[in-house]
């Protein structure tokens, strides 16, 4: 169950994402093509060995956080490293993260 602080942060992130979509003129419905993903360096993914969860903009960072518990076939060590990458990307793209550890996302 999410805390009130987490819900408030999520609401703020949603508003930021909506404003960014309006600014870009898109509706956010178009996903990233395989060709677009292939152009990314491995280091631009939360899970670079598996090339899972791109971290190229704020929307993808939010998505990586939201879907973190759905990533399969990765070790806890992979998750530790992915979480560090996500936090760095969140800081770079001004995304609020209330969870201090990825384990909070898995246990909720």
C-alpha cells in the first residue's frame, strides 16, 4: 500500500508528464520503436545487460519506477545497480522519487 507522500509525489509527477506532453504536442500514446531503442547505448537503460527500462527522459524514468517490480529474470545485484541508475536519471530529469530503496517498490 502506498503512503500519502508517495501518492502526492506520483500526482505531481503525472502533472509534470502531462505538461511535458502538451508542450511537445503529443498524447504520449506512441511507444518507442525497436529501432529507437537500438540507437541507445546500454548505459541508457536501467538494466543494461537486458536492455530493459530506458531512462532517456522523465516519462521513461517514471515508467521504470512504476514497472520496477515487473522486471523478470534479474538478480538483486542487478536491481541494486538499476535503482542507482534510476535515481541518477530521476535527479537529471527532475522526477520525484519517494522510495529510498527498490525493495519498497517490491514490498508494496
